[in-house]
């Protein structure tokens, strides 16, 4: 894989959950990283800062946070193992405002016994929000780990729930 030799562009996007680091290459969006949380990442020194090259993703994320976008239509280029990519493709099929368990996600990829491996792949999702790993919860309905932190996961799920119910102002009124 020649991923390291590709030109990667990045920029930051200010959102209600903090700044997001967006990184893309000529194929599509590669990574979205949170400013806070357990998987904070700095841009690789070889990456080039260029807002125009990630604007396609920034625009759709802005629409998502404004309540106007429920489905993303972006070229994506997440780098991972074949198993991880399979899990990430399944994440993209979880409907806006819905949640599923890790067990259900494992069943959806045809490997019901691979719940732990699915959880690990979910945790390595390089494009959160767009590949909505925040919509995967514990079998008992509990919020489990999230790279951006549980408060961020809680915010995203509540925002989607309120928009799904047509309550566009409920989330903002709480702040």
C-alpha cells in the first residue's frame, strides 16, 4: 500500500463538539479526528494544510451539525484491514437517529461470533460521524467507548434524535 506516498491535505473544522481535523487525499476523505477524547491526533508533518481540498467534507459536516443533512455523500478513502473496512461499510448503513448493538453489527457483516473484533474495528474507525460509529451502543443500551469521548457521543445521538423528532431547537436550548 502506497498510502504514505500520497499527498494528504488537512484542515480544521469548528463544530459544536469542538474542532475536527479533516484529512483527505486525491481519492477521498481519509480521516476525521477529534480535538479531545482518547484518540487525539496531530497532522502528519508531510501533510499539507489546504482548506479547499477538504471543503467537500467540511461543507457536508456543517450541514449535518446544522440539522440539514442526515446522509453523507462523499468520496471516502479509509485505510484499514479488509475486516475493518467491512465493518466501516456496515456502519455507513446505520440510519440517522438509530442505534444498534455491537452484536447486531457483527450479525450484519455475517460474523455474529466476532463481536469483540467488530468492537475493535469500530474503535479504529478513521472517519467518525460520517461512518457513524457513535450509533453503536452496548447490548444493554449503554453508551460505550467513543474516540471523541462519551459526552460527544451523547451529544451526537441526542442531536440526531431531536432532529428526527422535528425538534430543531431542543438541543440548542439546553446550552
